[in-house]
C-alpha cells in the first residue's frame, strides 16, 4: 500500500491544508470554546441556584444535549437554524446562515452542556467557608462569584477545561459532513482531486495527533503546577 506513497502531494498542498483548513478548524475551536465556556458558566450558576425553575431548566438543557450524538445535532441545526432565524426576524424566507455559522452555533450550544458540568464541579470545589467570608464582608452573590469563587474554580478546572477543548478540536472534523473546508475537509478535497487518499488522510491524522498530543502535554504540566500550588 505504501510502495507508491507520494510525499510531494502533501508538500504541494501544505499551504491549502494548513493555512485554509487548519486555520478554520482553530478558529472554530477557539470561538466554540469561548462561547461554550460563557454559556456553560451561566448554566452552572443556574444549576446551583436556589431557584428551582432555573435549576430545572439548566439540568434539562445539560441532560438533553449530553444524551444526543453530536453529528445528529450538527445536522439538526444546519437545517433548523435558517428557519429559526426566519421565525425570529419575521422574514418571508429562511435566513442564509451558512454551514460555518450553523456549525459554530451547534458547537457552542453542545459544548456548553459539558462546560457547565465542569464549571459546576469547579464551583462546588471551593469551600463554603470562603463563600461565607465573602458574604460576611458585605459582598453580594454576584460579587462573591466574580471575585472569590469563579477565579479559583477556573484555576482548579483549567486542566479539565483544556482537555474538553482538545476533544472539541477533534470533534470539529465532523463539520466535514457540511462541506466546510476545515482541516479534514481540505485534506479530503486534495485527496479526491489528486486520487491520493492514503497520503492526505494520513497527513490530516498526523496534524490532529501532533496538536492534540502537544495540548495534552500542556494539560499534564498544568495539572502538576496546580498540584504544587495546592
């Protein structure tokens, strides 16, 4: 199978696969992580709220999204978001959202369910004594969360958050089914054009491996550093 392995096709396609495909993958990962973290933090605070309605809404959201296959959710939002946009804006026709933005919305909403559970565990890891001390010096709930709880929770949960981000980076390859030119999509286009499937898919797998492995080493080093601080 490797007798006629063509390294030249990889060299010729480097600029396209890395500058176009990998760039889009990293942008999608970064934006989805940021959006998912913000929404996930909000969901975690709702889940821990004494308000039973807010807690129930958050718990239902998390359980629903964590029970669904990501690929199915990607298809759902790709076909539903234009009609949701039409309903919100009152337009006479479905909105032109595009595959990239549909995928971005999907990943933000989907990953928020996982980030919410991570943040909930992080918040609950902070001792109640510190929360009580915050209230004792006159801080409101929002101030206690902002200045006392969340900074420590983010530090404690940063290795797990980074691990979930690595998983998200790998999961972005699923946007290939929407014909988005991410890393896998770019490699696939070259493979089909030049009939070099083995070379291009192996190269894409190598890029995913190198980035994921490097990030996992960062997570390991961060865990050791946090352990020393404690």
